[in-house]
C-alpha cells in the first residue's frame, strides 16, 4: 500500500460502486480489477471489507464452492440512498423544515421527477379520503 490513504468508509463505498456496476454476483478478483485508480487494495483487504459489508447486511456471499465465492449487493444504490434519506428524515425534530431545505437544493429536473413520483400517490390518497 502506498502512502495514500482513503477516508473512513471510502473503500467500502468503492467496493459497493463496483458491485452495483455489475448485474451478477462477482468475486473479489473482479472487484479488485474494478478499481479505477492506481491504488488497488490487496486481495486480503478486499476480503476483510466484504466480510464487514456482509455483517452490515449490505452484501450477500454466494459460494459455488469453498474457493469460488462471489458477492452481490442486497439492495440497489437507489434503495440504499432512499433508506438513508428516510432515516435522516425520521431522526429530525422538524420534518417540514428538513423537507423544505431538501427541496430548495433540488434541480428543476429532480423536482419534476419527485412531483411525478408523488402524483399517483396523491390520486390514490384523494380516492381513499372521498
């Protein structure tokens, strides 16, 4: 390992990015080959990170044989991000302020996507109320 170090959690995030980039489960060697920079972690380091991610419920280990182990994420990047956003929202003392501040930072395109996502829900809620 060179003198360059990653920020806390950065290696896990990079491993997850590589896993999300693949449709199927992949092995640690394929993950190692997926690193974009010249700072590629050691194979044993990757196995340690994958073990940690498995314990956190972020990846599942699929063993075809003792020496042929593959990994896949338990949820998509979008699902993870959505859950993180909900967790933060649930932990705040003022949901309205948090939502308004979040909305202030949305691009016009993001706001439009969010409005489209909420429309079917609003129609269903109105039918129930009526």
